C-alpha cells in the first residue's frame, strides 16, 4: 500500500473515497464535516438521513464508519466516521480512534476502492493531541490487511500537520 501525505482541502481530491470526521448524528457539522457537506450538496445530506434512519437509536457510534455516495464531490464515495471526543486519554480514546481508521478502510474495501483520503480525525473540535493521533492513524493504516485499497492519502489541512505526518512516516 502506498502512503501519501499532502496539505490540502479533502473535498477537492479525485480519489475513490474520502473520509469525513463526523459526529454521531451523521448529518453534518463544522470543520471538515461542514466543508464536505457544503461541497457535496443536498444529495449527501439526504443520503445521510437515510443511513441514520436505519441505525439503532437513529445515530452512529464512535469508531464505526458509514458509507454514502458523494453528491457533487469529485470522489466516488464518502465514509463518515465519528471520532472520539478526547478527554484525558483514559477513556478508550486511542482504541476508538484506531477503530475509525480500520472501519473506514473496511468500508472502502467492501466498495473495491483503490484510493482513500483521510483527514486528521478528531484532532480539531474533538481535541485529540495531534502527534498521538497521527501515530495511531499511521500504525492502523499500515497494519490493515488491504486488498483493493492501493493508495492512502493523509490529507492535512495545515502544513504543520503534514510535516508531522511526514516526520512519522520517515521514522517508521
Ligand atoms: N480538508 C481537510 N481537512 C480539514 C478540512 C478540509 N476541508 N477542514 C478542516 N480540516 P474537525 P474532529 C481538518 O474539527 O476534531 C465537526 O463539527 C482540521 O484542520 O473537522 O473530528 C463534526 O461535525 C483538523 O485537522 O473534526 C463533529 O461534530 C481535522 O480536519 C466534530 O467537528 C479534523 O477537525 C468532529 O471533530
């Protein structure tokens, strides 16, 4: 599997799948979630409504991943994964964040996606420490038994985040 680190806006990427750092409501929000919904348009929101309607309690679970189409985005599918709200690291946050990456890759495999782009899940509003989160992201992706997925893009929104990922990639 080929790992790429870029700085950019995930909504512009012509990959097969992009991952959305969602919340359990799965109907949009701020940050990358807001950007994805704005760029994708109403069709994505309507698909999300259908996904939510079929879930127990009408909401998603932290660490799980839910696939929809991509509306007006250049990618083919969007995989929505609610990350953990970071408290102190003693509330299972690391395992839940790893689940976000592994379950997103599972959804991508099921759809035979060859390429997938991740944002830095949970490191914005949800407050996950960036370096620890990047370590978990890289380790989980590398350990994943990918078949269809050939390329994973870590799409960082800032140059600092991209430098952090690049440093970790070089170290491993
Ligand atoms: N492309 C790539 N990365 C982006 C973009 C973009 N267009 N916009 C922001 N980021 P956050 P979370 C980066 O807060 O911490 C939302 O309201 C951002 O710089 O979007 O998982 C949801 O609805 C940061 O590195 O997600 C949830 O309620 C990363 O994306 C909650 O926030 C994640 O930041 C989820 O919080």
